[in-house]
C-alpha cells in the first residue's frame, strides 16, 4: 500500500512541472519594473525639479493610480483573460514611463507631473497578484484535491519571498542606473523591462489558462457582492496594515539614520528585515498542518507587533537592527498567511480580482504610511514617527484577531478554490 501510494505521488505532476521553470524566471523579472517605479519616480523628480516634497507627492500619486485601478485590472483579467489585459498594460505602462520622463524634464506645471505619475500607477501591470492567481488556478484545476492546500501554501510562500527579494533589489538597481548613467535611466530601464518581460509573462502558455469556474462567455458563477464578505474584507484590512507598516517603517528608519548623519544607510538596515522576512516566508510551507492558518496570522503578527514595540527604546543602529530582525520574523509569514486566506476565500472565478485587491492594499498602505511618517518626522520628530509602525502592526494583529473569530472549523477545513 505504501509503495503504491509513493508511486502515485511521484507520478502526480508538481507545480514546477505544470507551470515550467521558464515561467518562474519570467514572472520574477517581470516584477522588477514595479519595484523600480516608486523609487525611480522619486529620484528623477528630486533631480529634475529639485523638490523633495514634490518627489514624495509624485511617488504617492503612483501608488494612488495603482490602488484605484489595480482591482479593476484584476477584474478585467478575470473576465477577458490575463493575456490580453497584460499585453495592453505592458505597452501602455512602458509608454507612460517614457512620457513621465519627458514631462518631468520639461516645462510642464507640477500638476501635469502628478497626473503623469497617476498614469504610471494606473497602467502598472499587476504581475505579482496575477501570478498568484494564475498559479492558484492551475493548482485548483489540475492537481489532486488532497494536495491543493499544501501546494497553495507553498506557492504563497514562494510568491511573497519573490516580492520581498524584488523590493530589495529594485531600489538597488535604481541607485546603480541613476549613479552610473543619469537620474532618468531607471525609468527608461523600467520601461524596457516592462515591454519585454511583462510581454513575455503575458505570452507564456500559462497565460491561456482560464479557470474552469468561468463559463464560455468568460462570466464568473459568483456575484460581485461576494467580494465584500466580512471573511474576505478582514484579509484586505490586515494586508493594508502590513502595507502601512512597510511605508512607515522605511520612512521613519530613514529619519532615524538621518538624525545620525547617515540617511543612505537606511536601506542597508532595512535589508536586515527584508532578508529575514523572505527566508521566514519560504519557511511557512514547512509548518505543520496542525499550526492552522488563523493561528499563524495571530502568532506572527504578534511577533511583528512585539518587534515594533522595541522601537520606543532603540537609540543606536545596533539596537535598531535587533528590532528589525525580530520584525522580519513576523512580517513575511504574516503576509504569506494573508495571501493564503485570500486564495482560499476568493469567490469562484474571481481569483485575479481578489489578488489585485490584496496587492493594491499593500500599495495603498505603503503610500499612506510613507506620507504620514514623512510629515510627522519632519514636523514633530523621529521618535513620534517611530510610533507609527507600532500602530500599523497593531492593525495587522487586530485584523488577525477578528479573522480568528470569523474563521470557524468548517471554514478552515474547506478546500482551497480560486
């Protein structure tokens, strides 16, 4: 019996075989332009217009465009398929990046700069959430039901680790291009990467794969109102808290290091949290099934909250690194668990919509957090700004507590469907 079971498991295709190794390489590189956009926009605006304030507003405008249009683009991908939507976005976003570069170096008023920035965000290809949706659809449609839950958990772990890695290397690439060539180079580079690799992501054979839940006309069997169920909205609130944490932590950390005369080292310290977060995110796939998803959310967001509480006592870069390392233990697994809940609770045929809702929640949170933290750090001081990551972590933890109440045994036992 054991030998037969083992042979059957070996015969069953893995997700790597179903999607193919080139898929994961293309999807990884296709994320880079999005990670480069916000920092690239900030860099070129400060250089061309000489205004840090305008640079911050412009970066926030990119996030606003993504937040407003991201879920709509996800809904379009659910309705018409990812390939068509992504091909249009690859060309449109590449063009908007080049247009923004011309506008910011031209004589146009600042309002046009902000408008062009919104256009960049509005046309940003949602590669990360659409990759999650694509892989969850493949898992749900083509893998045995008994393996789906564990495979989805591992997939969300990989995807979150990939996001963490890209958002560490994205700003690094921006810095290299801006220093070696010119401040406009990162945006031109992002435009080229968008057209080439987002286009390749769209044309990959998996881009034709549409969920079996969709009918011949592309319509979903579920209603739009199912996107607003409390069990799904609480996940959006929780991931918004994570986004706010990212924005407030990086901004307040920059202020902390600026007070010590080394603002350029903020990214290096932030990397301590990012690397730890990526490693722990991958580790989620190996956690025992008895450690339920709702328990993981509470435990790891609690670790994140505990790490932020240490910010009230840090006074040197060394103690800051300790606090960031603890936060890294909590943030990655929390994000993985939230995306796993999103996949499990997606209404039938609307997985791309849900994943872009969650992705937009992170972006909105980052924009809100960075804006508030920057204003408070400048007007009140760094100690006050360091309180904001605590608030953000509490939002993520409180959402986890609410999710515990909303998650019954029957809901946890339900099979994962896109």
